DNA sequence: CCCTGATTCGC
DNA sequence: GCGAATCAGG
């Protein structure tokens, strides 16, 4: 099974979607998770999940300690998103018909809103993008690099809570 | 023991 | 470039 352009594109898509290497390998078929991971690395897509691992060294590193691999300069340059989707009004209907875990549909945004332990906890519920668990707005946020301080970015929870009806 | 990704190395 | 083997963490 060779890595055709379509294969690579699908791989990158699934990887960006958040699927695990084994899941991608299973979906695509003909490849193992090792192959997927290897390809992901060669594509330079690595760097997702298991962040608590600054560097990795094999036990046998002593044999080739004289070959210090140059660290990747991490050319991941994220440009400022000026075309950021506008915040959509949360799906809050009269009577409290909010998007709860039980009312979530496949095409509904599954972005958590509020405290999971709180009664007012619900999900965004906006029309999610096809193939994505979140709406345009939250899908955009979900893909933001965690390294950058997103504190300046308004938290959806705060805004949504403010929209809740008083009674 | 299951899962995950990361890295190395022979092909 | 490819991927199994292996490593390391959860």
C-alpha cells in the first residue's frame, strides 16, 4: 500500500480531526498504526497528544551518542486569524431547552458549556460542520495552538452564561 | 494489559 | 520513503 496523494490527504485530515494513529490505520486499512505514525512524522504533523514528553531517548542511545540529532526548529507558524467566525448565539430556547448530552445530535456542536457538575451545563448545540464535532466557531477554537496564551480570547462559557435567561 | 505517540534503523 | 521493532508514558 503506497502513500498516494489521496492517502496522505486523508491521513492529514483524520490526524487533524484528532483520530489516533490506530484509528486512522483502521479507517484507511492496509496500514498499521506504526505506518501511520511514521508517515505522520515524515509529514511533520507530529506533535499532538501526550505532551508530557519533552524528548525521547532509546535505551540503546549510548551506542550512537555521538550523533546528536538536531532538534526540529518547529516551523509551525500560525498566522493571526483575522477571518475568525463570529460568535453564534447559543442554542438556548425558552423553557430551558438547551443542548444537553441527551439531546445532542450528530450534527450538533459538542462544545461543553459551563460546569459539567452544574445544572446549567450543556453543549453549544449549534450546527456542527460536517465531519466535525464542533460548529464553525468552536471548531476554530479547538484547533488553536495550545502554546499561545488564549487568555485574551473570550471564553465562550462566560459569554453564553451571560445570555441565559434570568428565569 | 490495554492504549497512546516517538524514535530508531534495516530495507 | 517506508514501516516493524522498540521505547516511553498514561
